[in-house]
């Protein structure tokens, strides 16, 4: 592990999987902490202040959805959610409570590591870009990219890291239609369209938090920010 390495919290109750994930991430230079149930995950999050959380949905104590709600209310952090169920409702609920990306079991450790790298690269890109344009104002929508704050009509909204980055991405091209595939490639680093549910779920969350009229759906294509100048 290199000095100043990014810290990852892995929350998984199946010890074999947890140790395999931790070993791979440590081999790639990350500092890794483990938790095996809901309560200890929240405690570990507060103690270690990770840069990213790998979070299983099915946990003893309380489940990963509740863990995600609690940690996101304390400090926005990228979350890669892992679920044994491929049910679309479960995945959308996970994304709705603040997860940024998801994997369905069984998954390859290599794919999980790639997703972790992609999420961290997105955060780094967003931070670098923030210095170029620290404040975006579109009508009654105000975005402070340096402090990662957003408000509409003076009312502050708490966004997850992915929701914030998606909003900024759309706000930098107001009224321009952004295809789902482009959003997946630029924000999630996905090379195919298999994750369109993730885009749709985060758009739904932005509408819920900032107003249903904020983002226009272009059916079969993508989305556009529609705040008046």
C-alpha cells in the first residue's frame, strides 16, 4: 500500500468474498477496511472516512440499503452496491438511496476492481473540472462545484456524489440532449448501454429533490436540463 492511498470500506457478510475483494483491492494499492454487518459498517465508515464503499445489500443487523442511507446522510461518498438479486426493483431502490453503481452476484473480482477505479476516476475528474467553473447559475438553479452544494429557488438539496456530478454534467450543456449512452461512458465509464437503469434512477432522484420540471426526457434518446436562463 502506498502512502496516502485511497481508502476503501468493503461491507460483506460472506467472509470468503470479503477477503477476496479486500486482497484484490490491496494488491492494487488501496487501503482496505472490512465490515460484516449493518451496524459495524456505519461505525467503520465514521472511523475510517473511506473514499469509496463497496456495499453488499443483504447484511445482518440492517441491510445495505439502510447502511447507504445512513452513511450518505453523514457524508456523500461513492458507493458500489453489490446484490445477489437481479430484480430491477432492488437495483433501483439501491440507486435511489445513494448508490452510484451496482454489481450483481456472481461477479468477477476483476470487474469489481475496474468499477472501483472508474468511480474514483470520475470523482477526480469532477474535482479537477470544478476549479475551471466554480459556480453555475441557470435561472433559480445554483450550483457551487467547489463546495459541491446545490440549491433551487434558495432551497438547498442534498445530493449523492453521482447525482451531483450528473447534474453538473447536464448543467454545463443546458437544453442540449445528452444520450444515455454518452452519460454512461462519461460518468460511469461504461462502454455499453447495459446500465441505462442507473441513469434513469439518478434522473428520477434529481427530479424528486430539485423539481419535476428540471430535466426533460427525450424518449429513446436521453435527457436535457430545462432550467430557464
